[in-house]
C-alpha cells in the first residue's frame, strides 16, 4: 500500500478521482486550495485508489495522508 501525502497545508477543494480508479504516476487525484491558489495533488506512483482519508472541505496540514493506493 502506498500513501499519497499532502504537499502543503490547505483545504481539500475538490476530489477528482474515485475509489477503485486506476491512476498513473502524475495523474491528479485531488485539488487543494491554499492562499487562494489551487494546487493539484498528483499520484506519486501507479496503482488503484483504495480509499480517501479526507473529504472535500477538510483542512489538512503538510504531510497528512490524503489517499491510499494499492
């Protein structure tokens, strides 16, 4: 299992991938909003999204696990 972590503090603006979806390295899985900027969170490995550990609107800190890949 591979965890995808938040690259910075912010809030989860939009989750664009779904549980069970196959993703490749570099695919955007969600978008964070921080200081009025939209920051894409990309898969850092290929795999299938097993679960999201956050929901849209959640505040997250730098390094928080956002999603799990298998």
